[in-house]
């Protein structure tokens, strides 16, 4: 077995979710659970400064416990992850997401637009292009209906699935190994 094969990661969805639970909700660590995906860099910086005043080891001093140190390290990790666009995209993409499509029988002709609009609004979170057109209702003009279908037919998502990659590219020893790993992923 060569060195590259030793670096292969076989991770299941359960493994990834367990890892997420171990790290905790990074938005919640900074007190941004209400904003999550909508949090701006300014919000993250403000929340980090507030957390630093509360959890920084220099502020706690002699009352510092191992749990406090661990919490501070998690706060730092959350800040570093959420402020870096690439890391944040990876993190956001790995969060649990309800991607269920309404099943036949879960809606009626009266609730059709309400049920399916909620599904499209939820999935619009991943859209690179904003604003996202809504489904509308039975009185929506045909021009708006066509815009809606054109948008979703050409849907372009920013969501990544790199959490399922077999190789972590930063573990590559050189450029050639990195290329091989990237091709395999």
C-alpha cells in the first residue's frame, strides 16, 4: 500500500454528523444561531469580541478551568472557520439540511402552492444567483411562471459536498499527489 492510499478516508454520513456534533454548532458558539447562513463578517467579528470578553483565559484568570480552556479553543475555531469564506462554505454545506421533497398525498390542490413554495424557498438558500423567484400561486402571470422554471432549470448551487471526499488535499505530500487526490475525489 503506497503513502497516498494510507491517506484515504472512508467516511459515512454518520461519521460526518458525529464529527459535526463533536465540534458543536459554530454559529451557536458565537451566539449567532438566529442568523446562521445570513451572518455577515461584521456580525461574526462582533460576536467573537463579545465571546472573547466572556471566555478569554486572560479575563477568567485564576478561576480558569480545563473546560473554560476547551470552550475558548472552540470559540477560536468557530471564529476562524466562519470568517474564512472557503472554510465557512465547507462548514455550511455539511450542516444537516432537510432536502425532502413533499410526497404525493402530503398536499391537496388547495395546499399545493404553500407546500411546494416552502420547499423551493428552503432550497433557495444554496443559490448563487439572488433574488430567487418564488413559486407564486394559480393567479401568477405566465411570464413570472416562465422565469421561475427557467431559474430552477438553470439552478447553480454554491453547496459543496467535500465532506464526503476520500482524500483531504492538504495532506498531500506534493503537487502530483494533490492532483491525484483531487481527481479521485
